[in-house]
C-alpha cells in the first residue's frame, strides 16, 4: 500500500501522510488538497485493499509472557 500512496503523493505533490489522511477522512487537509488527492486516486485507479474498506477491523493484539499462569489466559478470555 505504501508504494501506491507514494505514487499518489508524488502526482499531487503532497506527503504520503496527507494521502493517508484523505483516505481515512481525517481533518487537517484543505478542501482543495483533498479534492486533488481524490482526483489522483481516481486517475491512478487506486482501490483500497478490501480489509481496509469501511470500518476499522477492531482487532486487538495480545502478547502474553506465558500461558501457565492462569491470570494471563483470563485476560485473553475477557478481551476476546
């Protein structure tokens, strides 16, 4: 995805972060820049990866130091 963002950013003359802000509907981008980025996305045929479309995945990663201690699997159970 970064490579594609870089292509769009280069075409419009903005940073990859700006392209990302536009894609994610975040504030801090002028309307003119937003429209330029959206036009470039359309011209370049950008398609957002399926797993990133719409709402966030709402996934949580959990790294546990061990599974022998009963408290850690209990954490995983509560989160899941």
